[in-house]
C-alpha cells in the first residue's frame, strides 16, 4: 500500500464527524459535502491523513472550494479559547425571541465571502449576538460547536480501514451492511477464529464487501490461509475489498464464487448427486436459471477391457480431435468465474476451519449446504438481525446434534460523550446491533 494519495485510490473524506468514501478517480474529482462542493485534485501525491484548508473559489452561485494542505493540524484555531471571555451563571433570563443576532441573513452570506476563515465568520456572529455573553460556558461551547459544524473549513483525507468503512456504511444506511454494526463485526471475526493459517468459508448476501474485507484483513499478508467467499448473485459486492487496497498476494487468497455454481462444480467433480448433507441444493439451483445455464454436464471416461485407458476423442464442429488438444483449447476459453469455481472446489475438498454466514435469507438451508465442508471441532458463526430466525436454527441444530455449545448472543453498545464534569451517554444511538448464533462442529 502506498503512503501517498494517487489516482485510483479509495479515500475517506472526513469533516469533523462526517465521513464519506469515494474513489479518487481523476484530476477533476469533486465531492459534495452538504451544500459545499470540494475539488480534490490538489490532494494527489499528498500523504494520507493530511488535513486540508478549504479555500473558496470565486464562482457565482456555487460554494466551491479547493484544498490547501496544512503543515500541521495545530493551525486549526481553538474557538473556545479565542471567543469565550466571559460567561453567565445560568440561562434563566435569556429569551429566545429570534432577535439576539443583529446580523441579517444577507449580511452573514456577505461575511462568508469576505472573511478568509470560518473563525472570523464565527467571531463576527459572536460579536453581534446580544445573548452570547450572558450564556453559561457550557451553552457557549454548544453554540460554537453548532456554528463550527456549519462553517468548518477543514477536511482530512484518510486511508480506508475496516473500522472506518464499517462506520461509513453504518452511518449511510445500516441496510448497506445487512445491519452489521462495527462492534458486532469484531465479534464475528473473533468467534470465527480467522488467522494466518487454515481455510475459511464465508457466505454473505450483500454487505458491500465489508465481511470478506474484514476476514481477509485478519488473514494478513504473510500467511498461507485461504478464504472462500460465497454469494448468491452473479457478481460479488467488493467495494470494501477494493477500498482496502490489499496487496496482490493477499487479494489472491480470497476466492469469490456463486454458492449454487460452486456446489454444482464440486459435486459434479465427484460425479455425485448435487446434495449437501440432508439439504437438497439442486432444487434451489433450478430457481437460479442464470447459474444453471452456465454449468456443463461431465464427460464420462472410457476404458478398455484390460484396464488401459484409451486415448479419448472429443467431438467438435470440425470432426474429432485428441482430448489433450481440445482440453487445452477449452482452458483458454474458460471464463473467470469458472476458474474461481474450480479453485474454490479444490479448497472445499480440503475442508474449512470455520464457517461464517451473514445472510438476508433464512440461514438454515445455507448452513445445511455448507456444514459438511467444515472440519470437526471448528467454529460456526451465523448473524441475523432477527432473534427468532436464529432461535429456529438453534432448535434445528440441537435436534440434529451436528453442532455443540450453541449460544445466541447480542451486543449492547452504548456510546458516551466524555467531557469535563459532564460525561453522559449520547442522546441518539442504535438500539440493536443484531444477534449471533455460535457453536462448534462435532466430528
């Protein structure tokens, strides 16, 4: 991974607590932060985690800014020290009559154009406020934070990490990651036991690549581990994987395949009926017409009476050709998904050291299909936002006695605002981070 921002990288733009993921695609990259438009072209070849000052461009009708890197973040002024000089003892005599600010809206807009920094704008607002000096120090700080949030003139470009990506997706829309909160994600990785050795099996159905990225991050660079990432669609979601910009050797350790296609490939190689455990996956594949149409029937081998194999001929449009020549031609014509299916099927023969399922579908049928590929005494982890769904899985698994030490758990995360003499929980927070069903396979 490079230390400098370059074209093609994914970067996280942070403005105070607001974060946004984007691809630094070309020299004219513009990001919208609220009503502001920011040109990022000057960020090229700058180090990650650089803080930039937003410099306004004179374009009529637009709030357009360019970037000016700061030599040190200490250049950002502390408004509290600059503007809070005297405070009141309480707010009982303050009347909210909408008349405390003597500046009009037009005058404030003019200030934004004339002043060189947001600190100057906020300073003028404080000077022209009738009630600021009579507010308590705590109320003054809240006022400055609101204005700073509105007029804040600095952004930081950060390198994506699993924690930052989980936070970005969660703030954008929890459904983008199937409701997996960052603390629950850490529990999934911990329970699965993913490390630098072994084979690991993951099924997920739409987390923007966050789950495979988190597991591949735990596998690391100097490792022999392999990850098979199963998904229900034709193309896997890989935005988070691409954003992490793993080294090529590490990326090769993750094989993304369609679950129905790879199961068919595996069982056809074994020349058996397409079944996994007691669950019949063949019926599910019939519903996936696109996948079924891409799978070819296996060719049977023929042998002579004395047990010596004949040189097999394969029929083509131009007659009959030796099998070796035809197979070489077919290998050249193989699509990427076929190559990945074969690679995943080979790993499935070795079996896996853990199984993780994060699905919007009911996970039990998926579990039945994939459980036979997990070694004995290995962990399984199933995530769902519904406790009832995991309870059904729990009962079924208890009855079959294929998995032991079954537990259903839920994380309860409470964030706190820590300030001098007034630490308290955040007013708004997520109510539930989902549920986990964990256990260990029985040999």
